[in-house]
């Protein structure tokens, strides 16, 4: 599966979205770019005082992909990925020792 397809599946729409999912969907849309239609309507008042449509202009605009949104999505993916998954047992033990020492240091400073 391509990375673009996996992003689509990861951030696909569902009936109930959390605020975080809404943000991710919005970022994905902005990162991919999108097309939007802009409608401008011009009305006038006839002799009876009713509003009538004189002109209707529909413009299609293409919003280019946003590189900042792409960058932020990639950062989110990196943060959400499990950084320990690719570590060897030795690296995991070193990380464990480092964290335990950090906790011990905080406990000693509290006393």
C-alpha cells in the first residue's frame, strides 16, 4: 500500500470524529490541495419590492498543496510512531537505565 493510500485510510471520514481526527483530516486536505467553488450572486429589487437574481457567477479555484501542512503531518506521524519499536534489546535497556536515573534524580531533588 502506498504511503498516500495509508494516510487516506488513517484519516478517513467517519460518522463520529474526535477533534484530533477533524484536525488531522483538515491538515490532510490542506496538504493534498483541493478545489473549491466560489459563488457570487447579484440581486436587485423589482417593482413589487421582491429580490430577484440578476447575475450568478460560479468560479472554481484550485488551492495548491501546502508544504507546511505536509511538514506538520509528517511530524505528527513521527511523534505517533513507536520510537522504541526499532530499538535493539541493548538500546532498550540503556533507555530504561537512563529513565530510571532521571526518576531517581527527581525523587532526590524533591526530598
